[in-house]
């Protein structure tokens, strides 16, 4: 279906057509007639039908170019219906640790990449993200909203690549990340709310203690799942420092603590899942999927449509038609028609 965002331009089509024809006639009357017949001889035959056909084609192309310009000015938009998506009553925030320690390679390829894969696997899961409003908050020494809760999973997926280790400072403010996510969850319209914290748990920055932030989740009845990424001990690390652009390599001594992360989950009345390998991550994804599963009785259909502007291609068509009209008159007819 095609709709027009500025339909009042369509009312100008007929007046514009009349103006175009009037200008064409006015332009053809300039100058004096110059008969080219022999002096005193019989009038020459009429112009061959080929030339008349070329003149008609040039006039038609010019008229079509004028009308296409008016259509482009009316801002045509193609609206395509897409299958209805069901929205559950769940608002879900992923809280993603992007501190430098997340570049450790005790998870393949790194802790941060494993966290990204975790979120993407959930977003692409038919029985996981379907229907839930999903957002992403990131934190390092500071916290930042990467994507507010949305059912546009493609956009959320693409935004994950914006966060690199150290992008939000050299530090890990777990409490600040949890607090930011909670703020956006409480602003959502869903009747159920939950957050998934993906971190190595080495809290060392920020003004909000992780246990205090988690306790606020319990107070507001917001669900919390904590996924611990990594292991304790030495691990290889490599990442590009966002400030200097220098590639840093070496061995990182991880202070990963299951007890600290389990305490955060307990303070929030939630669950803790250690993820030291891919298999453990898959199990955690299933837990989140069960939390976010769509309840058909509480889901509502969202009328969705894809809108594509046609103004630019129609304007390009108008220019092509105008160029064709001009070329026929100037090159074929010699500019005398």
C-alpha cells in the first residue's frame, strides 16, 4: 500500500499541468515563422511521421517528468504489513560489564565476546526474546545506556558491537550498572521486569555498592539473574586501549569470585549462574529464556508495518524523464521543436 505524507501536493497536479502546457505554448510562439519552401514554388510535404513521433515522445516525457516531480513532492511512502509480533508483559535489561578485565581470554574468545554471544543467542531465540522488551546497559568505571527496552531486536543486536573493553573507563562499577538498568526497567510499561547481569564481578568503582543496588531490585519486585563470566587465576589478555589506541597484551591475574556474585544475586532475591565455559553459558541462556517466555494469555499482538520512502526514487525517475525529453528535442530535433 502506498500513502502520501504530504497529500496536499497532489491537489496541485492539475494546476501545475495547466501551467506546464501554457509555458510550453508560450515558448513555442517566440520569434517569427520562417518558411523554408522554395520561393514561389509549391509548399513542401509535411514533416515525416518519424519526426512527429519524436516530438510527441519528447512532449510526453516532459509531461511525465513534471508529474513525477509533483508526486515526489507529495512524499510517497510504501507501507508493508509484516507478521504481528506478540509482546509479553516482560521488560528485560541486560547489564553488560565492559571493563578492561572483560578482555581476559579464559572464555573463548574473550569474556566480553562470550557475553555478547550470550545476549545475541537470547535475542535470536524463538522462545526466548520473542515478545519481551529487551534493553542493554553497559558499565565500566561509569555506566551508560546502550539500548532502551525495545522489541526491535535487530537494533539491539547491532549496538552490542559499540562496546569494547575499557570503553567506559578503567574500572568496574557493578552497582552503578545495576542502578541504571533498574531506572529504565521501572520506566517501562511491562507488568513483569527483570535484569540479567553479565560480569566477572570484580567491583572496584562507582558510588553505589552492588549489594545495595541488588537489594533495591528485591524491594521493587524486579527479577535478577547474575551470570559470572570467567575463572580465578592467571588468564591471557589482549585489547586495544581506547584512550591511546595501543594494543595491550599480557597475563591477567583474575580475582573472580563466585561468592561475591552469588551474594549480589541473593541480595536481589535472584539466581546466580557461573559460566566458565560454553556449556554453562548455554544453560544460563535457557534460564533467561524460561524467565522471558511469552505467556499467550498475557501477550498482545502489536500491529507492525515497514515504511519505505519512495520520494527519492520517484525524483530520480523525474530527472531521467526530463533528461530524455531534453535530449530528444536538442539532439534529434535540433532544438527547433
